[in-house]
């Protein structure tokens, strides 16, 4: 059931005065979603401490944000933090398959966040949801994949004059936004949250590593130990995935186009070879490159019977599924949830997971809360930073200020009970000098 209506008039304090419209699957899931959000919050102490400060200081008062993010329990905790800071937030999904419907319901029912997201929505509904969110006339955007920025810059240009800035969560989105800035078409400043060290060192590496393996296992329940696992791309996400696949006992093969990364993967102990070669050997394939057509017709044609192919990159363009459909006989058959079987003319079967959409959010629950804690702390503090500096920021892509990054690392260590040393005065002097030698 999908409902588009006014928010329920409950007594909950977090509901806004003027109820916005929403579109979620089923409001009766709201209590289950709230429990899930509270469970995630236990692992998000940095974000919680920011929320507590925001509640007192209200640094985001006057801002209306459209957030186009994966609608998960972790995102819900970010929404609560932004609201505590005085921001009005409207949320839509950044992927048609990543929404947790119970969380979406809880956001509407228990936290008063206008939410437009239904797991499994078709492409038209996906874009309609972004447009519905934009009806709220944001002066701030928060993206995971730059879809909102893209729509604003093409179809909704009238919104631009009202917008002070935005943030971007993911590598793919940052690449697009930098291309826009380079071409001189970016119309407002963006902070690239992805580029913070407390984001990509942890979320991209440990988050993608664990959650992608989780997604593949939940979808297939196939043993990884002893199998050949092909990781396409050795960026931060690829590094995390290769590390965790190895930890599960798989023999890991990395494919790359960058000589430095290929060298790094080799010295990290992985087999490195072109996809044309890996295609013949792999039992599992997972793309994490950010580019399109990484696994194509000629690769599918070479694969072994039973090969399991998935993607953990942002967009569903990394696996060229139409080229597989072309060499397959008949229609694909859904043999399990999120597993489509394609049969080749000689009888070989190839399995595509989650329609080639990012598997960690399609069949699993995305990155664990403990890493999203830092990613979303960066989002919250970057929004505060942009609001404070709106007048001086230009139409460009900015990194997260180093002080914010360092503060998040400090708070995370504190929450983990990990202590570190400090430099003595003598050591500080030594580091600042050049005269002292052997
Ligand atoms: N991206 C990857 N994992 C995520 C999660 N758990 N919540 C929101 N965005 C994500």
C-alpha cells in the first residue's frame, strides 16, 4: 500500500506545525522502523553528541533542506540531528531499491520528516519523489549521487536563486559535481563530504567491505571460502571489499585501469589481471569502479556456469545487463529474492544480483551505523559550516574543513575509549624546525 496524504495529527513533539505531504509504503510499519532507528543510534555516538549540541544552539534555523539519500535507519538519525538543529528536512530516496520501508514510515509518523521513498519504486516514481521533495523549495540540498543537483540544474532552475549550498555524500556524485564546476555550470557551492578522511577511510572501505559481502551472502547464501572473487576497481571501496572477501577465505582477483592502484593491489597480495582473463576464472564478480560497462557482453560470454555478478558502485551502469540479455535465451527468471538467472545458448547460467544496483543496500542494510556515524557527522557539521559561511563560498566544490574532520576523529576515538599521545613541546619544536639533523 502506498499512501500520499497529510501527516497524522499525533501528539508527537517532533511533528512540524504545518504537516507536509509524504509518500511511503505503509505507515503501520512505523513502530518497527522506530525500533530500528533507535538500534542504529546506539552505534552513532558522534552524531548523537552533535544532535545534543544542535538542540541547544539551533545552528540550522531558517534552512529547508531536500535530502536525497538512502532511506535507512542511519539516515533517519541524520534527519533527527538536522531537525534538532532547526532545519526543516524533506527526504527522498537516492536509489529505487535502497529504502527501508519501516524507517520511511517511522520518519513520517514518529519524527515528522516529509519522506518520499518506497522500496522497489520504478524509475518514474523515483524521479517523481525527487520532484515532490523539491516542491518544498529548499535552500539547501544534501545528495548521495548528485541526482537532486542534476534535476535542479536542468529542470528546476527557478529554485537556484534560493539555494545557499549543498553537500554530496559519495564518490560518484563528487566526480559529477567537480565536472560541473570545471565546466562553469555549477550554480551554488557544494561541500564534498565524501572527501573527508573520516568519511572515505571508513565508510567507503570498512562500510562497503562488510556490507557488500553481507548483501551477496543474504541474496545467495553461497559459501565464499575457496571461491574466486573478482573485485573490479581498487579505490577505497574496492580495497575494503577485497580485504573482506579475502577474510572470508576467497581467492581475490582485482581488475584495474590505474597502474598505481593495480600495483598496490598486487603488493597487497591480490591477483591482478584484465577483466577478459578474470571473467574465465571468477565465481563471484562485484563492480566498484564508478564507471559504466565494466562487465560487458564479451565478459559474460566467457564466464563459468553459475557465475554470480553484482555491483556495489553508486549507479546501476557498471554491469551491462542489456548485453547479457542479448546473449541469453528467453527472459531472466527470479530464482530467489534479488537473484535473476540468465541462461546462455549452451546452457550456462549467470546470476545477476539486485538488478545490478548497489547490492549492499538492495539485499542488505547498507553500511553499519558505526561508520555512518562519521559520514553523517560530516554531513551535519558541513551543513552548519555552509550556513555560517554562505556569503563567502563560491560556486565551487569544497572539501570538508580539516578542523571538522579532526574533531570527528577525536570524538569517535573518545566514544571507542581509545586514548592517544600528545606531542611534547620539544617534539613540536623539532617538527617545526629544519636545523636539527643526525
Ligand atoms: N550508504 C551506504 N550505507 C548506507 C546506510 N546505511 N545509510 C545511508 N546511506 C548509506
